[in-house]
């Protein structure tokens, strides 16, 4: 993903997504995250800013 403020790119895997249910993100979703202290290119604690409702996917 790319940080809007500084333009840097960060990587993460599904284990770093904080959510209930399936740990997935869709292209263009806005998130917030922490930068891992050991790897400045890795994001952790990735949280969606707008949680979609289940009806959007299963309704």
C-alpha cells in the first residue's frame, strides 16, 4: 500500500489486518497502520477506516 502523506510504499500480509471475520482488503480501501519497528517498509496493525457492512458482500 502507499502512504498518502509521504508517498512511501509499505507491504503487509493478511495476518497484519485487524478485523473480525475474513482478513481481506480491496483495492482503494482507506486504512491506517503502524510501521514495524524492525522493518521500516512493513506495515502492521492495518485497520480499515470504513468497515463495509456484511450486506454489501452477502446481501
